[in-house]
C-alpha cells in the first residue's frame, strides 16, 4: 500500500493542492501529472495583462526550486490516461503505471468547440492556455478586424484589450444580454454601454452560423443566423467550456456536468476526490450540485481537500467570488446571484460605478459591483456571517454594506 497522493492536473487547483498538502504537514510522496509542458501558471492574466505585457514568468505560481524543496514531483507534458480503481493505479501517456493511496482529479475544463462550418480555418482561435494566449497575442498585433464569438467574461476582456489597441471589434452574443449566465441585467447593461462607448460593435441575440473562408484558408468573416456577414481577419471563439471528466467517467465514477463529489469533495470512491473547474459539488442550503469556474473555487477546494487528506475533514462551504477586468473597469461578484428575485441598484454609468445587491426571498444572496471594491469586500464578510442579511437591514443602513458589516461585527 502506498501513501502517495497523485494529482491529475497541474492548474490552479492541482498546484494549490500539492502546495497545501506540504503546508498541512503531509510527509508522503506527492506526484502531479500535468498535461501542459512547463511550470504551473495562473490563467486569469491570459485575457488581461498578458495580452499587453507578454511576461510569461509573471504567470508562474512558483519557480522550479519550490517544487524541489517541497518534494513535489511535477511530471509535466503528460496526461493520466486511465484509472484502475481496483488496483489503485493510473496509467500515464508515457506508458507507465503509477500506484496511489489517494487520487485527486484536478483536470479543469476545455473550451467548448462550436459545430460551425469554418471552425478549423486559420486565424480562428480559442483561449484557455498560455500557448493559446501566445498565439492570440501575436495575431492581434497584425490583425485589424476581430470578431469575438461569445459575450462572456473572457471574450469581453479580450474585446476591450483589442479595441484599446486600435482593432475594429465585433462581439457576437447569442443571448439577449452580455454575461447573462453569471451577472444580473443591470451589470450586463452597464458593460454593454461601456463596450459600445469604447467603439466595440456588440450584437445581442446574434448567432454565429458559419465562419467564412477568406479564399486562402483563413477566417474572412462570420455569417450570422440572419445571413448578415461580419468581416474579420481574426476570430476568437469564447463560447464556454466543458469539464474534463472523461477520465472519471471511464473509471465508472458518476459524472454530470463535471465529476460529482460530496461536501467533503470525495467521489463515491473514497480514494478519489475532485476539485476545481472539473468538480460538481453540493452548494448552499439546498445542496444543489454546482460547478464553478473560478480561481477562488479552485484554491479553496484544494485547501479544503488537503485538510481532509491530512486527517482534518471539513465540509466545503466557502463563499464563491469572482472578478473580471474589462478595459479600466473591475467587475467583482460575491456570492451566486443567478437565483435572485429582487435587485437594488446603486450608481450607474454616469457615476462611473455600480453596486447591485441581489436578494432572494428578502435575503441578500450576492453583491455585484463595478469599481466599488469596498462594497465587494464588505459583501464577502457579510455573506459569510451565520445570520442572513435582510433587505430591511441593508435599507436601514442606507445601503452602506461596510457600515452594516461593522455594526453586525460589533453586535457579535
Ligand atoms: P485548470 O487551471 O484549467 O487546470 C487543469 C489542468 O489539468 C490543465 O493544465 C489541463 O491541461 C490538465 N489536464 C486535463 N486533463 C488532464 C489529464 N488527464 N492528465 C493530466 N492533466 C490534465 N477565474 C477567475 O476567478 N477570475 C478571472 O479573472 C479569470 N480569468 C480567466 C481567464 C482565462 C483566459 C481563463 C482560461 C480562465 C480564467 N479564469 C478566471 C478561470 C480560472 O483560471 C479557472 O477557474 C482555474 O484555472 C481552474 O483551475 P483548475 O485547476 O480547476 O483547472
């Protein structure tokens, strides 16, 4: 029997799990198998600072010394290809078989591939990895017309950067508003106004039907559902992701929009856990299976799992929070706001900032802000207090979340 902890995936969650295990006192072997070549790095800057600065070293979580000192065996440039649950072994793409005491699946997601004619043409790109970002950065430098398919966080971040660099930019969003899956309508409206004012041509309810050939095997434009043709010499497809869960599924584990885990982040096999973007876990009082794509979720789940693997199990119940930088604006979200039945709005584009308080059945479930970091931080504290925060209490505070947080803290 080995006490080796084997981690599949060397992204945000896999790296954090390995680092936390050492911090938490685990003394056994840690092996991290990572598909991407090189040291683990953070993805958020890929659609932000990296496109401008191109400084790959600044993306690294830690340098090579860290892995050596902490006896973390990073095996990069290879994948875990199968799991034998009975033998407690995995096979690796280089042909080896490795045993494990505990296996952590931290395999993340991959970009959704749209079944569009022309999707394989040159200059049709996706953005997930550092390698993708390097290609995108180089192409942006010589392109003049960018079409972004998908008006979510990543597509809009790139759109803002490309527009600031002087490109003509069109964003095609299939639904009726931007970032519709993750933010409330007032936030969508705010960013629609911002991007439009910056000169980005934002098309809502716009379905891409085909990517057009420029006659030389490269993208020449995008055809919409109504037949309109939007010219382009570069197309970024940013239309969501799918979890990398096939490995778990092939091993007979339950998979439904990700690898299903319980509130201890364990699968139905006590020797196999899943964390980060690839994991579907029970969220909130209703225990609804939820899969999140964020740094906070990857880091906090990795830390929580590490605690369990060293003998201190804790339920995973951390507050989700997110951010997105679009042009000069910082969007921050505390809590999951999709289920809100009431919004209270402070500020707007004229004031250059916005706070949207999201309620369900009279209780605050989340706060979305643009350029109001104080509200975001206060919301994160308020939403982790045991007692629910009511609409009446927020109104009575004059919508001052920081004051309310201080008053609650003083009351104990
Ligand atoms: P990943 O970081 O995706 O790591 C998974 C790794 O596993 C990958 O390297 C993958 O190649 C590897 N892998 C897959 N299968 C195997 C296998 N069988 N064997 C071995 N390795 C395997 N989040 C935010 O909170 N804020 C942001 O502003 C933000 N911006 C983003 C911008 C971009 C461009 C992208 C792509 C993501 C952004 N995110 C942001 C999301 C955030 O980066 C992810 O939520 C986070 O990286 C998830 O960590 P993870 O470890 O679960 O997955």
